[in-house]
């Protein structure tokens, strides 16, 4: 049986509207009791149940709601009136469990590996011998650090790897520049590199400088030819010579070019090794030019050979073989026979 809609006592002394299925929020105060009439036979006040539509039998009690909402249970306030208690929160779903506390994010293993690789790369890049390999390792570490930023987990290893890589790159560049400056050859000057260095010449009683020789023409080493006659020139302590004076062979002179050859290409062998090669090459041609073996001749010889600077910068590989007479001669020394 369904209770029809209407105003009913909700148990708190107020009338609340019942819509036939549930209590609503509409409330009104109960009607005050009627004053006693002056006549001796007052009519009975109509029952609250009279508001309920439909006929009722006189013997039926007033409607009692099927239940009383807990939310409308009055509470005694300071003024003696009843108020409504605060609504309770909604209960959880049936069978639900409390949400689990999320675990703290872990560091990305790839990020940690990237930091290690970056550190190794920086150290290797600062060592000149393995600098190229170090730069390659450093580049791999930077790539791994970048990739680790897009993976789950804490980001600090990847950020650390990138930061260490940036600082380490600057450090490695600085070390490379310092090493390059320390090991670079001397700065080039306006003077051309010396094309030859003379071996020790036999001592004589004296000589003149190139500018003091009449009829001498200064000729660079690259333009010397076999048969050119040279006056004796006191070079003093000069270690590097760029050109020589050439005079006609019918004028007094002491020196003569008798052979020119080039040594094998490659790395500079050193002054001593190159001197031995030059001496052996000239000695092998002495007999053919002078006419007698070197051990039987009174004529000596010396050589001009490339320096380290001319070898590297001028691609000089030429050796000049110079005959030397202890006395002034007129004419060529070819086939001199003494």
C-alpha cells in the first residue's frame, strides 16, 4: 500500500511534504492549537489527517510515516530549538578498496648510464692522444642523456648528464687549444725558409763576403746547376743559407757544383741521418766528375742539404754537392785528375 502525497508530521513538530514516495524539502510549521471556545460545547478540532485526501474511518489512527529521515532528526540548539545535523559523506562503493599510495618514481637506469658515459668521454677528450675517441664517447653520452628525459622515472640523471657534457665540452676544447698552441711550430716570418744548411767546410786562410766578390751573382739554391763555380765565402757561424754567389769559371774561384740529387720523400729523417745520406750520394759521384777517387785527390767536397723548415714548408728534398780546392783555380774542376 502506498501512502498518498500530503503534509505529514515528520516527527520534529513540523509538517513536511510527502510526495508519495519520499520526503521533500518543503517544511511548514504545524497549525497552533485552536483557542478554547466560550460556549460549553466546542467542536472538536479537525485532525491533521483531514488534510489527507480520501475518506477515513473515525477509528483509524493518524498516518505515521513509514520512516523518519535521519537527516531531519532535530538537534537541540542553544536557543532550545532543534536543528538539522550536518549531512554525512557518501559511503564508498560496495566492494571498493582505498586507493593505494603511489610509489615514488625511480631514477631512469639509462640516465645513470648516460652520466657515466659522459664523464668517461670528458676525461678521454682531455687527453690529446685519445681525444678523438673521447669526443665520440662524449657524443654518445649526450644522446643517451637526451633520450632518458623522455622515459619514465626521475629526470635528474639525464639533466646531470647534459650539464656535465656541456661543461666538459668547454673544458676539452680549452685543453685542445692549449695543446695545439704548445705544440705548434714557430710563427712564420717574412724571411723565406732556408733551403739548405752547409756541412763543415775545410778551413782556409781567409775569404771575403758575397758582397765583396767582383762579378759574383747571388743565385738561390733552387737555381744552382752542375758546373757553377763559386768563390770562397766565409759564412762564419751561419747555420742557414738561402743563396750562393756564382762567378764565371774563368775567374779565380775555389768551389764548384759537381752533383745535385734529391733524397727520398717522407718524414724529415733528422739532420744527422740526412747528412750521412747527402755525403754518401756525393761521394759516389766524386770519381766520375774529378777523374780520380776521393782518397787519391787533393780536392775536398762538402754538401748543402735541406733543413727541417725547408723540408716541411718548401718541400725541399735537394742536396747540392760542392767541390772545394784549397788553392784558387781558374777554369773548371771537371776531370782535374788531382
